[in-house]
């Protein structure tokens, strides 16, 4: 088992053993299992998915939306540090959709490189939140 | 009789003030408790960000990065955290006196410091100071802010470093030790320097993806944000703690004054009664005589 910690500015959001963790990084999504090589990677905005035990179905995975960050893996444990983490309990689909629309608007009207970059980050983050919200809906069905 | 009326009026107005201080004490206490949990979170976050920085700091890329380069002739930018509101004891004056002491040291070596200030109280004070360069002030920042609040500060740091306006960044804030104890911190944020001992202990060789530069950029951003969020939440918790204590003291003082005035009121009322009785008995004995 891999000990996985997900830490945001608003506290530790996940701190438990997991069988498999899917992490969005700037080099693409990676899957972490026990005894992964020591790695430090820049995270990308997206969805973290955690499979707690071997044989758990995809439907029972736990999901978090993150806004980027840094992942540090050293074999037995992994830590993901992100300034913004949204759990599936914290989002609902309508709000996430509204946020996504706002972010799209920002990207369209962005003035300058920095603003555009910020707006794109926000766009990625809100689409990740929407994904997490949809996962939750499926889960409750 | 006129005297007792005046005393009554004074007692009433002090009772009002006492109620206000009581209310402010209770509000500050409840806010402090809420911010205290946020302080705990921000400390965990800052510790983890620092541990990641320690892993990337020994690399070649980091040694050549402007944020890590040691400077021999520091030109400083101060990021100072004060409060928006007053009535918090010595909270703001402590911060301001620490800051001005540092300014004086800098000016003695012929350099004028740059300042970014958080909080209305500090902004008012530093706007009046000459010989410093106030390059930013922020008001109404949340007690436990989101990371993106500090985006513009990071940009200010970046552009100032690039233009050579300053090469060292200090963070002045109040650390929350306990309800009764708060400490002023004047920490160096830039260049990032972590003690040698900590960085040589690590033996595991890490792989960096997608590249060292990108990891470094992200790690530095997280590190700065964690430090700034930490400073803001610690300041907020200290502010509420100090306001709670200050208002508690004010409340007790008001109680003492009311006690004193009540004694005085009773004495003057009794004096008036005694006087009246003396007049009546005097009159009666005059008629009888």
C-alpha cells in the first residue's frame, strides 16, 4: 500500500493508505503504486483519483479537483501539495458549470499574457471541479 | 442635587462603554478560535512546501536561480502585515516600530527600502513616511486568504528583482505563539536560504518531471504562497488575541471606574440628605426656641 497525503492551504484533505493514485502532472497523468521511484513532479490542474484497495471498482474511487501543485513520491509515501483542493462533497454541478462559464469568459477577455495564463489555470481548475461533481452524481445513482 | 445628576450621567455613559468592550472581547475571542485552526493548517502547508524546497535547493538549476543567489549587499523589500482595525492593544505599534528600526538600519548604509504593506493601519502610517518607496498596499484581506490573493505581490517581487530595485525580501509579521504571547518576526524570504545541515541529510535521489526548471518554478510559487498565507493567518490570530486581551482590560477598568463613581454618588447623595436634615432640625429648634 502507498501512503498518500493531499495537503491544501485549508488543511489535510486526504491522509490514508491507497492502492493506486492517479495524479495530473505537467507531463501527463501518472498512476502511483507502492514502490514508485522517488519523484518530484510539477502538478497540473485536474482531477486526482484514489483507489483505496485492489479490486475496488472505478465507481468507488475517491476524487479531488486540484489547481496544480507539487507531488513528492518516495517509494512508500506520496505527498501532493496544492493551494486549492476541492473534494466531491464541496462541489455541486450547477455551481461548477457556472464557474466554468465564468472562466471561459475570462479567457476570452484576458488582456496580457499573465492574465491569460491565470484565466487558463482557472478554466482547467473549474473543468476539473465539474468532472468531480459529475463523478459524485454517478456515484450516488 | 446637581452633583448627583452629573455623576449619574457619567456612570451611565461608562456602563455603555463597558458593554461595548465586552461585546468586542467576545467577538475577538470567537474569531481568534476560528483563525487558530487556520493557523494550524497553514503551518502544515508551509512545512511541506519548505520540505519540497529543501529537496530542490541542492540542484544546479537552483544554485543559478535568482531566488537562491546569495547577496553581499542587500537592498531590501519589506512585506509588512498590519491590521485593518485598531483597538488591538500594541499590535500595530509593535509591528511599525520593528519595521522603522529596520528602515533606519538600511538608511544608515545609504539605501532606501521598498515596502509592501497589508492592512489599513500600516498603509496610513507608511504613506506618511518619507525616504521609503511604498510600492503596494492591500486592505481588507481575509483572515485566512486564498492563495491567489497574493498573485500580484509575487509579480511585484518578480519585477522588482529583475529591475534591481531590491535583491532581498523580508517578511515582518506577528507570530501567534499563544493567546497571551505573540512574537514579532522579521524573516528573510528571499534569497531562499535553508540551513546546510537540513539539505545534506537527504540521501534519496529524486527524479524530476517534466524538468527541473518546471518543478522549481512550481515549488517556489508554493513556497512563497505558503509563507505569505502563513504570515497573514498568524497576524490575524495575533490581532484577535491582542484585541481580546485589550478589550478585557478595558472592560475591567470600566468596572473599576463605575465602582468608584458609585461610591462617590452615594456619598454626595448622603451628604445632601444630611444637610437637609440638619436644616430641618435647625429650623425646628429655632421655632421651638
